[in-house]
C-alpha cells in the first residue's frame, strides 16, 4: 500500500497472500508512510510499519527480536533490496534471502555517488555476511550475477514471478490480436502510440525512451509516445519534451488506475521497457497477457522475460538509435507485431502466482528443515 510500491512489492504481496491462503501466518515488517496505520491486515498479511527508508537497517535491529518474541517465527525472509538488513544477526531463526536483482554499476545511473557507492559496496560484501543462507531470485540472470560476486550457486533457487490476467484487465482482452490476427486490417490496428510504463526513475531508462522516440518520430510524425507512471524524474520531462519539439507527441499521464493502465496497454502498438536493470519485468508480462509485444533493453531480468525475436525485441541498453530501429521494425510490420504478441501471451500464460507461491512455500519448508538438521 506504500505510494512508492513497485514490482518488488507486488511480487511480495502476490506470493505471500497466497501462502496465507494455504493456511500459514505471514507478518510483514516494513517502512511507514504518511497516513499509514502502524498495524493492519492486508489480504491476510499482518503488516507492521515503522520508520523510513534511510534508517530501516537500524529499525530492523531495534525491532526484529521483539517481533520474534511476539510471533515466534518459524522462518524469516529478508527481502534484500538495495541494502541488506542482516536479519540473521538479530534473530536465531532460519533465514531465506529473497532478491530481485543486483544493482551493480547501474546504481550509479540512479543515485548520487555517496549513496550509489554504499549500495555497490554492500552488494559486494553479501557473500561474506551471508555465508550459509539460501537465496531465492526471480530470474536466471540474477542467479548468474549472485554467483559472479561469490554466492555458491547451490544455495540459489530460481522461482519465477507469476503472471495472470487480472479481472479488471479481462474486459480489454476481448477481441485482442490473439483472437483476430487472421482478420487484421488497418481499421482494427491499435492507435499509433508506444507505451512506456514504469516508475519514472533514471535507472528505468526514461531518457533512452525519449531519445529513441525523437529519432523514430522524424520518420513518423503521426505516432505518439505515452509515458505512464509517477516518480522523481517526471517533473523534468516537460522541459525536455518542449526543447526537442515533441509537444503533442509525448503524453505524460502520471499515475493511472489499473483499469486505465490495461486500457492503455490494449490500445498501444507495443511496450517500451528501457530499464538499465530489472529482476524480471512484471510490466512485460502485463502487456503480454493482453497480447502485446515488448521492445526491451538487453539487460539481466528483461532478457529472461523477453525472448528476443520470439516474444519481443531486445536492444543494447542505453542505445537510443537501436531502440528506434526496433520501434521502426514493429511499427512497420503488422504481421510481425501480432506474431510477437501472440507468442508473448503464450509465454506469459506459462507462469502463475499459484505455482510461484507453492514453490516458495516448499523452499521455506526446506529452509526450516535444513536448519533443524544443522
């Protein structure tokens, strides 16, 4: 429920709310935000909120042992996102470390040097402070990166994100390209716009998307780019758009409700995913469920959720000209666009949150059993 929640939070919510449905008790200890309750139950998860982002490691140190006395945890899951909290230092319970991606050098494209260096440094020391704990990641790319910094591959499990058609999106799936590919015509084509959908941070590659669209727009002045999402960089975009003569061609929608988001996906030509780093790419799967292909950076995570040439097109990260070339390819070939969209939908349907939750629960049980044997 945090206003800055993104894919990592959605993953946690979907997995652990289903584990609650399977008969288990789940407690989430997280940061607070203005107007939030300190304690409430959300979809069966007992949520406890204290402190802010910058001091969260200290907040964990002060509170985790107290929470263990209150709830008597069987197992603790540390959702390691940017900075470790070293949960195993504060409670002597089995620990599973959950990660979506490593930042590595990409953090320097997002944060100021002192903060970026801190994140980079703490990632480098993960193998030294988590010597025996099992890890779970959402893609083979992240497993490979963890192994490269020194975590034993035998301790790293891959459990993919799920993918399913939310009820609010089902109404937009009717008459999609999956059902009408054989009868496509100019009248039935999507509106001529590409969709960029994300929190508007620098590491999400927003400038790459804008520069690519500027190149593409010179040949196709009728096309548009819709940027959907909120974030700290959003306020900087209007000046850039005006300076580059793209007024009326780039629309900044800000945050939109789920129904509007799926409506925008359905009417788009394709999704642009220009991030420098992702754990997986939930927006890729959201688009795929609606039979839409994705043009994405060839980076860890996205190269797993997008199969190059089969479900979408990958381009070298940060290369605006290559991104524009991919846009040109998708824009000019209706048959290719629909084929990639159909393949993307089939690929998305091979993943489910039910399976992901069940695999996570099994891993948690093995983590407890392994601790007992020790």
